[in-house]
C-alpha cells in the first residue's frame, strides 16, 4: 500500500471503531432503568424497567418491564414489554426494579411493584414473581398473589421498603432472594422458586440504601448495592464466604452517575469478559425519572476484589 492509502485506511479504521463503540446509553429510543442481565444458551438477555415520567414529573412513573438481547454487546434486539404490573391482579402502581433468572428450563421474573389495599395487605411495596417457558415471555403471575408484602417486614417504618429483589441459586441448589430499601433483607426460596422457605433476615451493610445484586463468582459471594447519604447514589459492595453472611464491606466501585439521583447495578460475565450495567440520566431530556441503561467493563483483582468502574460514553466493544 502507498503511504497516503495506508493513512486513509487507518483513518477509516479509527472512524469505524468510534462508530461501533460509542454506545452508552445502550437504549436510546425510550428511557430505561434498573438493568438485570442473564445469559442463556449463549445469548445475553437484559431485563429493564421503563421510565415514562414527563420532564415535569417529580417522581417515578414506570410503565412496564422490558427485555432486550444481544450476542455481541453492541447490537441490541428489542423484545418489547412482556410484563407489567397489570399482569398481577393484586398489584397497582409502578414497575420498579426486577430480576429474571432461569431454573429447570423456566424463567422466573421477580419484580417490585405496589400492592392494592385489600384484605391481604394495607398497600405498599410488594414483590411478585412471574414465570415463562422462554426468556422473552409470555409471562404470567406464577402464584396469583405477592411473594412478599409490606406486612412481612417491619424494620422500616415506611411502606415502600420491600423493593428491588435479586435472586440467585447456589451450587447446592439452594435459592436465595435479597431485597430492600433502607435495610437489606433476605430469605431462602423453595426449589419451586415461588415460596419462601424460612424466616426473613434483615441487616444493614455499610451505607446500604437499595438495589442489591447478589451473585457468586469463583467461590466468593458478592453483595453489590446502591448507597447514599444526602448525595446521589453510588455503588458499593461487600463479600462473604456464605450467602447468610457475615458480609465484609469492600468499598465503593462506582461514583455518582450523570444527571440521576439513583443508579442500580446489574453484573454478568459473558464471552470471557465481565460487564457492569447501570443507569444514568444522560439522554437528552433525561433525568432522575427519565433514566437510561448503560454498560461498561468490570475488572476483578486476583483476590476477587472489584476495581473502580470507569463510566464511559463509548461503552464496551462489539464482540467479533
Ligand atoms: O426504579 C425505581 C427505583 O429506583 C428502583 O427500585 C431503585 O433501585 C432505584 O433505581
């Protein structure tokens, strides 16, 4: 190649690299929040909430839960909104944070929403579970009632503390659900994934506010969560040798995000790399109630501790 041809070629390569990697936020046509990834049969599925508040609104308006998928971390397929609070006859209100996991060929989508005032509950936040044979639905209410209602936890004096479920199945087959605003609560689940199995335990990791994400990696249990004082949320974490704890505080992994009071972790290993999903308010007209899901790389040290997340607008590279 002649010199000027080489330069032109190099420029074109740079331009195409910039084009394919400038991807945060990853969903730009609507506002999305509370990301929760899983991998199934080589495909990464991303479950999100959906902010529909106007620019003038001063609280959340969250219409439904949505599903996206990718095999290259750059091209996202939109599977629509296979679940909304109206799927649950007992529910009213918004589609807060949720997580879907697979067990024995079924997909269990644990969601936080709000309970009607009725003979079962005086209202407040509640956790439900929907089930499907496919990661993209259709989903139906798995039990016909809430799994957790406000009356089942009493340590917080307000009614909206039972939000943000995260569920994982340990190597011995025992499933655990963690959740909570203000304090972190956990309970064992039965093998059927739709009944609690034992008492609820409540604890308060350092600086804990909400949005727990619990998983096990290379023998270490991780509890990653949103933290806040008077400032907008950051992401901090603890580790443990047992899901029942004790949990050792490890520090901050993500500082505040642009233009949103909250952020929310969703963590996954996929095709040899570790990914950290979160939300910010960076889309035009975005904000704390009009959030957008982003993804950046996550790196572990040799001892399993997590390096600080570097938030980028470029996002992650397309997997070839
Ligand atoms: O999306 C509504 C709430 O904001 C979630 O439940 C919290 O984790 C925070 O992201």
